[in-house]
């Protein structure tokens, strides 16, 4: 350090105060406020009466480098005019190496030529100006030019990558050179390993290391970087947990999010035993780097599946896994330990840019803080963020508070308890709201759950992000909790968690009931609000049975329409169990039926037949009527149809049809059963019976004013005409069906009728007329994620384009 009192002294006019204050703050974070002469830090220096005597002494003898920030009329102002007189004397006495001339707007000052070596600041950031000052200071001291800037540049220049990614925003990152090298070696295409596993205690910086390693990958090494984090969940001591209040198992949830990130949401509809195979096939051409974070939240069974998955990654793909628990013991494992001293000091220097109390500390004090926090990056950040608050009003208070942590306590939870006492009401509401989201949440969804406006939510999120309590994405549009914060909140603020949960439940229930059931035109609104609704589902699962059964019924059509089959199946299974526990066997039967229907959509006949039997048992116990009994028989017929046992399917459908006719000779249920019977008769080759029963279904639907049935059965008749190669008849029926489908807004019906109409037209030689219908069918099926129908629609489109 210099023997002079100040390393750097500034001279500037008031209109440039904002810019200079930012530069001074950067320099103060490096050397401490006492080393920088700037009026915000040393107002007393400028309270002297005889500035004409004092200023020359200040600049000549007490400051190592004087930084002059010239702007128009700088030397004509009373204050800066006095300063310039003293500084000009330095230059006149050939002490020009002690003066760094900077200016805005090419301003000039008396006594200097316009060509004097000015640093032009008009297009420079405060960070760039600080770098130039540090370089000049180093040269004046006989040190290499980059002596002060070699490490500071890391904080000034955030990492970036040209590879498409969904990485979270990375906080300023320091150190970990050897660890980054090991991860890079594991990710090297020549390495035979699947990637790297980063283990370490909470708060040690595992996620930051994984994200930084991803940013450091050379361009072209991967075509895509995908970041996925498991929702934080508490496990038993043996690492096992029941599904509890989570809708989907963590591993399955991760696979689904991966499918969506790859742009192949249809994979989420595949049976679980096929999903991994489909994802591995999709990853091959993607050449993706996967970052799978927070894996300690998975059960042992899920972790075993995950390791099997990453070990089978196709060539060109790699993975980085992170976990707070030791979940592996291979040569690919990296045990993350504390930051080294240099990296910790750089971290604290960066934090000091926005923390006046920390900026005033010297290196020895910062080393003490490093030692007391055990070199844990998150603990360093939390303690620094708490300076001036709670039990950490001063730096000495903060050290004393850390030392007072009981031996058996987690220091992170200990300091969090103090943090929690200082949260504003809005900050508390925002943090608690985030505990209910399984994925990074947008501001509008957080605001809904927190019961606040978007503006106060944004303000709270910025403050919480600065204190390393929430993690924003790169655009700062979506936010997630730092791992462990949710657990700490549940223990420290259970009353706020409960209050927010009640508000969330009421809001979600209203959204579901108002926009669910068969209100297809309102499904887009429900889809837009889905993050809020999904956050409330665990509350319904844990709540009262009648309310949960209503939620399931209201969401059934929405789940089928939007392709959320995993959530649908999981909810039906849990609702069935809850109904049985409440001796509500009628609803248990309906839940089993709907679970069976999901398996029908996935073409799983054995599961369909099993759930048909479960529904029948529940309804027998409930002594249900003919409607319920016919429904379980119908589901059995669906299972036989999938097994291509058409005689058994026809027999089941006929039995179900007769039961429904005992309730009403002509009803929606009767029309629906006739449609099902017609479909299997057509498959069995009895085309006459199929035509007869389908026309009867259409007649019944028309008589009863069943608009959706009329649209569906008219479209099916168009399909029968196509089977008979009656292209003109199929065109007439398909046009009629399309108009009907448009009126009720059923997207899958619209797509089906567009495909039928396109096929009828192109087979009549009307390819140009058929083309827009074929394109629309492909667009809708792509959006809905229906692979089998999409394939057929693409074939028709190719025929139209030929």
C-alpha cells in the first residue's frame, strides 16, 4: 500500500456525480473507502475554510493518483475552479504521472491544449473507467498494468455463451479454477464418461460451478444447454419419501421438462417405460449438455433411474449433476469444498460494490469473515447482505453473531433466522409464494399467489436476488428460490405459509371451476394460469375429499385437451385413494375410470382392463346405478378393443348400451355408446352395422341437441366415407363437420375434420384447395402433441404438396 493517505482522489463537477460515484464505489470495493478521496466518503475533507491552502497539500502530498473528470465549464465553477488551480500546479511541476485527465464532451480547461492526453468518457461505462484507473495506478506503482484488473475483470464481464440455453443468471463467480478444469475434462468429447457429479454441503456453490462450467464450454461443443432443477423436497433420513403432496415423482417431472425443452412435448404423453427411450432418441441429434440440479431431493429409486439415464446418453451429449447429499462414488464425482482465500476476497470485493458497510472493511477483517463462514459462498453472501440489519448492524456484530451459532446448528439456517426477521412484508409474501412453485415462476404468477401487485413483487424480487435468496433467469422474467430457503421458511414462518396456501387454494379453485369442465373456449385462460393452478394442487390433495373430487372432475377435459396426461393420471390415482379413505366409493369409481381412460389414450390395454375392474368394484361397493355399471363395462370394452379382441369388445359395448337405454332410450350416453360400438364394428369388418349404428348415434344426438356429439359423429361419418373411397361424399360430410367443430371450439375435432377434408379434396385432384386444410391439421396436431394423428396429417400434407 502507498504511504500517502489516499490512493486515488477525484475532482469533478456536480453534474457528473452519479457517474463518478459508481466508479468510486468500484474502487472502494477493492481498496476500502478510506483509500478513495470522494466527497461521499470524506465530506469532512471539503469542510475546510481555507481551500486555497489545503487543496495543494491534499493533491500534492496526500494522494497517489488524482483523477480529474472534466466537463463543460469545469474550471469556471467556484469549487472545481479551486481544485483545478491546485491540480494544474502538479502538471506545471512535471508531476503529470500523478494526474489522470478524463473528460466528457471533449471539454477543455484553461492552461491545457485540447490534445493533452485525455481519456474520453462519453461512451465508457463506470466499470470501464474504473479499469483504466486501476491500470494507471498499477503502472505508477511500477507494477504490471493488469495487476489490479486481472481478477476484477471477472466481476465486470459476466459470462455468456452463443449456445442456445435456459441457464439461470450467474452471480459474479470467482475461483474454482481446478474444479472447472476437472468438469471441463469430464465434458470433453474424448472423455468416455457421461459427465460430472458435483457433491457438497448446502451453500457451497455447486449450482454456480455447474452453470459456470456450462458457460465455459467452447462454441460448437454442444448444440444446446438445458438446465433442470428438482423441486426441493424434504427426505427421510434414509433418503426415501412418499409421493406426499407432490403431483409427480421428481424424476418423471424432470423427464417431462426435458421433453418440453427439446421441443417435443408429445413425449410426455408416452407411457413411462417408453419415455426414457424416446428422450434418448431425441437427445442424439440435439447434442445437448444437461445440467440436472438439486438431485438430493430425489428418492433412491428415482436417483437410480437417473444414473441409468445419464449413463445411456447418446454420443455428443453430456451431463453435470449436483447434489447436497453424497449420491455417487465414482471417478466422475467432484466433492466441492470451501472457497480458497483469494476467491473469497474477490467475492467480498464484488459484494462491497453494493454494500457500504462491507466497503469500509479492510482485508484483515474480510479474512476473518471468510474464516468464520467456513468459506461457504452462500453464507458469505447472506452475511454480507445482512450487514446493517438485524443482529448484524455492524461488521463486529456480524462476526459475533456467526460465532454465537450453536455447535449442532446449520449456520445457513442460523443466519436465515436473522434474515427472516428483517424481511419486509412484501419480501416475505414473495418468498412464501415461491415455495409453492415447482419451476421458475413469472412475476405475474408470483403476484397472484402472494396477493400483491406486480410492481411491489418486482421490487421485492430485485432485493431478494441481490441478497442471493432467489435466482432469476437471464432476462429476469422468471424466478426460483435458492435451495434450502423453502425448508427454512416452512420452519421459520409456518403461519405465513399457511395463510398464503389458503389464498392460493381459493384463487385456484375459482379458476378451475369457472374455466374447467367442458368450457373449451375458456381452456386458454386456464392454460395461461396453469402455474398458479399447479401450485395449488398439492393443497387440494391434502385437503377435504369433496373439494378434491370437484377439482378432478372440473380438470378432466382440460387435462385431455392440453395433453397433461401425467398430471391427470397422478391426480386421479391420488383422488381415488382419498375417496376410498373417506368411504366415498362412488367417486372412487369415477377416479378409477378416468385413470383407465388415460391408459386408453396411451394405448395400454392391460392397464385399461385393470382399472375397469377397479371401477366396477368401487361402484358395486357403493351400490351404484345402471349408469355407473355401464361405464365400467364400457371401459372394459375399450380394453378389449385395444387388444383387438373385437368380439369381446362388441359384447361389452352392447351390454353397456342396453344398460344405458334402461335409463333413457335416447340420451347423450346412448349416442356415445352407439358411436363406440360403430367404431369397433368397423374395425371388425362389419361395415354395414358400423354405418347403421353411427347414423343412429347422429340421429339421437341431433334429437337431444347434443352439439358436440353431432359434430363428432358427422366427422366420423366422413371418415367412413373415406374408408369406402367415396371422396365426394366424404368432402360434403367433412365440410359440415368442420363448421360444427368450429362452432364448439374443439381443436382436436377441427384438426381431424381438416385432415379428412384435405384427403377428400386431394383424392379428387384438388390439391391446391386441399393444401390449407392439410397445413392447419398439421399445425393443430403439432401444438396438441398427438403423434399418431400428426403422422397421418403429415402424410396427407405431403400428398397435397406433391
